[in-house]
C-alpha cells in the first residue's frame, strides 16, 4: 500500500510539472495572440503591452535560445513599426534577427523574412542604400528557396520601389516588370498585389517620361 501511495504521489508530481510547463506555453501563446489581435484592430498601445509581456513569458518559459523568444521580439518590432516608432522598431528587429540568424544561419527563409521586415523599417527612415542591401539579401534567399512565387515577387517589388525612391528608375523598371509578370502568373491578374506593383511601375514610367 505504501508503494502504491508513493507511486501515486510521484505521478501527481509529474503531472504538476507537466501542467506548469504547459501553462507557460499557453500563457505565451495567449499573450502573442492578443498582441496580434490588437495590432490588427489598430490598438497599438495594447498590442505593445501584450508583445512585451510575451517576450518576458517566452524568456521565462523557453529561454532566449528558443524560437518563441525571437518571434516575440519580432512581434514587438512589428507593433512599433505600425506605430511609426521606426528607430525602436529597427532595434527590436535587429535583436530578433541576430538571435534567429545565430540559430538557423543567414540563408534560412525565416531569417530572410526578418531581414525583409528590417529593410522596411530602415527604408521608412529614408536610409535607402542600407535598405537596398537588405532587400537584395532577401531576394537571393527567396529566389533560391521559392523560385517563381508570390514571396519572391513581393521581394522584387520591394527592391523596385527602393530603387525608385533613390531616383534610379531605369534600374527599377525591369525589376518591377519582373515582379509584375511573376505576380500575374502566381496570383492572377485581378489580385490587389498585382495592382500595387502596376502602380509602382506606372510611377517609374512617369518618372522616365514614358
């Protein structure tokens, strides 16, 4: 009977440990979901609050080497980007990128997604030359990983828009035309994304006097 009681007590301890770990995971997911929900609603102060709490929970439950930790930092970077707090957003994206790149290597597609977000924030601060390097880095990874794909087309579009912002319209035109063909092929001609690239191309052609 004593052995059975000890086994039962041991089972309770194991169950308690399992519940504690799961609770941390559940709490982190809840915080992350709330951050994304408030971001979609435009409630940026609440989104920031939940994003920061998600970072704390991820560090406590998983540790700084876990993907959840850099993902939480990236979520905060996105919130700050929509709040137009670009220097702060850039800092968070760089933090997340350094962690993910160390874990997965520089050519992993999920690393490239963070590079793309960083490029967007850098470009928003009119640091066009630096943003161009980042856009080109993303494009190399996406072309190799996905080929003709909406993600590759979006990267081409971003690079073309960057070149247009620098006044390098003759270089921007073929990049945007390639993006347009790829989007029409993969998304269909009625896609809003196609219309977006068409608009960018029209601006470039107007600047070229055509």
